[in-house]
C-alpha cells in the first residue's frame, strides 16, 4: 500500500463542489502509508487547508498533467480537453461505456497516452453491485427539485445547500396543493432517495421497479403529475416515454425529472429530449399546452456537496485502501480494455495493463 500515490484533482466544472475523498478519509489514507497529493480548488466544499492538516501535499489546480507517471489521478467528473494524450491511470466517472457523445474521443486520449480509465460507475463487487455511488443523493435532489418546480417554488440559478435547509423548503406549506408522484426504479439507491424526498414533501410516491418496467403502462405513467426516472439501464429496453406520448390528450404529467441522464446513449429510456439542463437553467419546457417541464441535471448531488461527498468517500475508502490490480479495480481495468476493443480504440500501447 505504501507505493500508492493518489492525486486528488480540481474539478474543472464550475458547479462541481463534491470530492471523492473528504479530509477525514484522507487522514486514514495517509496513516495507512498512501501518498495523497491534493490540488487547490476554491470551489471544493472542503478547503484545501483541511487536507494539508492531515498530511496531504498541496499543489496548484491542474498540475496532475505533470504528476509522476505512477500517480493515480482521482476525481469525479469530466477532464479538461487537454492534454490530448492521457498518460496516467484516472479514477472518475467517464461516461464512456454506453456510446455517449465524446466517448470514443476520451478513450482515444487514453490509448494515445498509454493511460487507463478506472471508471467509478464500474467499480463493483463480485455480484456486480456498485461499491461507491452518489445514487441516493441524486434521487433525493431530483425529486426535491421536481417538487419545487411543480409547486412553483424552484429558484434559478440553483446554489448548493444543506439537507436541513433543503428539507425546510420541501415541507408542505399552507396553500400547497396535493399531487401524485411516480418513482421509476424505486428500489435502487436513487429510487430510495427520491421516495424519501417525496415523503419529506408530504407525498407518498407510486413505486415502480423491475416488475412494472418490463412492459411499461404508459397511460399509467402519464396519469401522474410528477415523475422521477431513476432507472440505470444496462441493456437496451423499450423507452418509457416517446414523443407521441407527450401529446396524449389524457396526459396529466406536468413535471419530469430524469436522474439517470443517459441522453445521447442508445440505453436512454427517456428519448424525449436531446440535451441536459443545468444549474443556471434547471428546467426545460418540453410542451406548452398542457405544460410539461423537464429537469435533467447530471451532477445533482453537488447541490448537497458535503452530505453526498461524505457518504461517497466513506464507501470508496475501503476500496482505495485495498487498491490493486485484482478484484474490483481489476474489473474496472478489464471493462476499460473491453470497451476500447469494442470501439476499435487501439492506438499506441497501454502501459497500465
């Protein structure tokens, strides 16, 4: 373990406040002999001084490009466009294994540089269950934003908050009308988070999971006022909603939140929109009459950065303490090579085999 060098990078997305490693877990890593270098990042929810206090080395933002070759660069969201050749092993959510836009370009950068992607979405146990995920908080926030939008209380641009303050806005107030809600994928992490947020808002959502999505009852889906999709499809399935469904005169659906945000992927179960929404413009109107609003933000948990980072880091810590070439990390690496082969990405030599 003493030869592991983790390099916690600054996130280039301006709205990304989370971190995969919080200071208290950084202490555990350092005490276990891990070298942990942390980039300065004014937007990270935890100030860099807290990392320095537990024995981390602090370096300027973006300096990972010149990190020692064996350093494992660790982050959450997308990399900057440069350098064109990625020479390190990188731990983050690459969103490159489901034919998403830009996937081939990203994997090609690893091929040219000889690096490797250890995608956090594919860090799984022997039974294929994810070992570290933000799903619960993604579902919680997706449902929370949907409630606020449906009640006319969503304020843009969105800003990070705490669960305590968010819950205060969710609790029903005098004059708030009741509504029906549906959570698709209700038994997963995201689905459980969404259902809890609805309960906080005084609404018991209809739960759909595998049994209900094998043959989707679209009229029943459209009969709910608010729907949150929390299904992470791994194989192509018939879409839950189609363009023609949005024009159904019987549609009651007014607010749709897609927590999964597989836009652009053939696995997208909601192919009724072609671009995400964001913190500045969190809602997109899909239909004017009757109105149908879409929320499709791909970093929802960053709106509760402290809570979501703390939970995620606690789950990731045991995997980092056991970092190696086998087990979950070995499966990550094999999935990377498999996808590169499938896409025909084979330029150069992968040094991190």
